[in-house]
C-alpha cells in the first residue's frame, strides 16, 4: 500500500482525508502542515506566519507536538529556525530519516 511505497522511497504519501480533532488553532496548524510539500521543511516561525499569527511560535510548536496523525499530518517537516532538527516524539533519528526519504521524491 501507500505506506510500503513511502518507506521504500518509491512514492510520497497521497492526500489521505482525515478528520482533525483539536481546537480551532490546532486544526489551523495541522492543516498548514499538510500544505508543506514532501521534501521541504519549514520552521515553527514560518508556520506561525503562514497561519497569520507570527507571534504564536510557541503555540504552533505545542500544536505540532500534539499531532496524533504522524506522516499524514507531517509534523516531522518542521525544523528549528537555524535549520537544525528539533524535538520529535518518534525520536530525532526517525525525523531525520523521514525528511531524507521525502527529499528523494523532490530530487
């Protein structure tokens, strides 16, 4: 299926319809995460600006951390403003691998 092809580096995940269950703010963050193309990353500050709340960087980080639909809502595509990998519930090594897999699609 889609996940097998994704992890083999053969194809990005297709748009999978999901029902997001969170606050209005969390839902806006999660919807914005879904607009980041595979192979690209954004900072928390960029995501905050994207949703129209440039001073809400910490709140964006919290919403990102509470995402329960990893891969489908690609919270792993968010990195620190300085380009470093930052916290990921699945471990930074996993976040690095997911970004690496996705960059192969973009190449």
